[in-house]
């Protein structure tokens, strides 16, 4: 099973120089020092030493390609010939991050500028952070770019399971599979819904009863029947089996209306295993949830945009499929039936406060659009039966609603804890053509 372990960038590290130039002698130490700093910050590194000849640059590229790195950090220690970078990229075409070392006489910054000029014209993804190697701000910006590169890699290897179909009348949740794979990366794996439900019905009652009893002990109250609880555990077990069988990274089920309540607890439980599950057959929602799960390292919300509650605050929620870890007060979690249908089991609770990032992914003409917002989740009452998240924005709710309509943004928003806008902008830059990133 492809459980999420968060983003751990796997990074190649080398130094650039030209032997004649001032500063070339510091290249070996600079590469080793940068690798050490990145490892201490949580990256995996692959050292390739000094790149000062075409042969060494090409060999470094072959090594890094074999090591399947997400990105390459190059430390210019002096001025260098731009073709060294080109020869590396011919062997390992991954995003580059330049960290030129300061020095008036070295020309390291000049060499970086001539290289990025070339890369810009080629359309190769890159970034440059200038400053001392031990500068904490430079390290933070570097890590954001490397996390974005790792996000791009994980998305390209991602598999999204779709059980059933997207909701009839909710067209924006339907993926363009060609463009989704080409631009964002994931591929869709179709799961046969009748087979899944049949498999759920075959799950042993003793196993389901044990899981149900353990889950009830984690909640504050339970207002549903034993039969509904056991059914939810069987559906969870069947979905978990499909995740393992197909090595899925995320999943979505066409739940509305007939499976409402039957699959909600499965979403809550799978989220705790690093497998986000979106509602209503929304493949795009599942991709957005996977993105935020990777970036935040914890479960995220799948929500609808509801009404503003004041000038700057909006309530988001869905029926009650959130991980218990997202509750502000776990002792007040209530296991209840789903709204509208009065069946199944949902985990009902107001969400915990904290800084949040919201993502909405949709197909658009010529590619994909990813909308994002940052805000602050605040404490809220159970204003809607589900997992309400009240988010305060710096921009007024009226302006945001107008922006959503003007930009053609869908109504599903994935919400993760933490501000991830820097990483999202870097990811969009790396992905490049075909991805339209919009934010406020």
C-alpha cells in the first residue's frame, strides 16, 4: 500500500567551477557543506562532487539519473562555462537549484546568470537562491523549491482510484485523463463498484465488529445502529484492499446519493493511513488532497465552499468524512447518520483552528487550472452537519466569490493545515506549460 510518508526530497548535490577562476579551490568543500546542510534539513542527498569539465558533468548526470533524484542543487564556487549545466541535463533532466556562493572576485553569480539565461530560453525548470550557505532564509527558500520538485515527482507517479463515476451534473470533477497525465502527472485507475460492494459484504463480521468497537471508543458519542457501523467497517476494509491491490495513492467514490454515509468512515480511516479519499467521484479533489497531504504531512479536508459568516470569513464543509485528527475537540466527535439520506455513519465535528491552504484543481481549455488560497481556520460551532471549517481571509469574502466566478473555479476545496503557497508557486513553475496557477 502506498502510504504517505510526507515529502522527503531526494536531491543531487554538486559544485560548479572553472579551474582557472578565483574560488575554484573552494568547490569540493562547498559541495560537501551543502549536502550536509540539506541532509540536516531532512533531504536525502546524492553527492556528485565537482563539475568542472564536460566529462564530469555528463557522468554526474548519469549518476543522478540512476539515483532517481527529484532535483539537482548546484553550488557555483566560481565563474563556470554554461555548457557544464547543459551536459548534465542531457543525462538527468530534472529541476535545477543554483546556490552561488558570494565573492567579489569569483564570478560565481555571473556564471549563474549566464546559465539561467540559457535555461530560460530552453524552458528548463530552475531556481536560484543567492546568499551565504549558512543563511537560514536562503535555506528555507531552497527547501521550498526542493519540496516542490519532490511534489512534482510524486504526482507523476501517483495513481488515483475511482470507484463508480463522478457525480452526474458536477462536470468540473470529471478528469481529462490525457491532460491530467501529461501536465499534472497522476493516472486514473477504475475500480468496479459492484465488485467492491460485493467484497465488502463478504468481510467477516468478527473483524468488522472489532474495528467498529475500537472506533466507537475514539468518539465522544455514537447515534447510529450497530448494523450501519458494521457496514461502514466492511466498506472500509474492501476499499483498503483495493488500495493495496492497485498500489493507489488516493481514491474517490461516486457516493452521491446512494452510497452517502456508507463510505464516509472509510475516508476518515484511510486518511490516517496517508491515503486521502475524495467525495462524489471527484478525481480532481483526490489529486488536490494528495498534494496537500504530501505538503502538510497530515490528513486534509474535502469541502464545499458555503456562505460567508462575516465580511472576511467563510464556512467550508462536507458531509463528515474527515480524519478524527482534524477535530478541534476529539472528545466531542459524534458518529451520526449522513444528512439528507439519514443512513450510514459519518464523523461529525467542527474542525480545529490553524493556518490553512486551500486548493481547487479543475480541467480547463488546453490543460489544468489549480486555484489556491491561504487563510486562518478559526474555531466554529456545528453550523452545518459535517466537518465545518471556518476560514478567515485577508481579502473580503465578496471579492473572493467574484474572483471564483470570474476565473471559473469549482466549488470543491481541499484544505490542509499550514501555508503552502510558496511550494505551490514553485511547483507550478516546474510543471510549466499547460498548468495555470491562480491565487489571491
